C-alpha cells in the first residue's frame, strides 16, 4: 500500500514538473490570439493525413507528429511555429520535439481543431 502511494505521488509530481517546464517554451493561445499571428507563421496541423483531409484550418500544412522527426527540414527555426491537432495533446508532443531541436517561438491552439470556429478547408 505504501509503495502505491509513493508511486502515485511520483506520477503526479512528474506531471506537474512537465506542465511547468512546457510553459517555458510553449505558448497556448486562444483562438483570437492564434488568428492574430498564424498568417505570419508556419501553420502546422500535426494530425494524421486522413484527419487533415476531413477538414483543416485554411493555409495549414500537414506534418503529422508521427512524421515530424523525419520532416523537420520542412520547418524553419527563424519563423514562429503555430501548431494544432484535434484537442491539444499531439501538438504539445510536437512542441516538445521542436523545443528539443532548437525551435524558439512555438505556439499551440488552445482546445485544438475541435474548438476552431474560423475558416476551414475540406477535401
């Protein structure tokens, strides 16, 4: 029983640590803030291609988080990066990878694509 309590406390502590560390390099933006800057940035949809084809923010490029490591060459370090996925968890993982690779201006759409009310494009 004592081990279980220690394990749960450790897991919670790691989660809190990651949350605060992530806040140092990832800006989570409201839809309004996201709209203000994404046209001057690299707008990246990190969802899988079939999700992207069903609908995506107008002007975004599809670089799935599962392919990001291999496709970093397609992204510039000197321009802001605006990321989104369906809800926010995959774009947070993508942001972590980009941060480790030296990207500085990393932004994420709060709530992801499912909360987006702006223009979209679907195939």
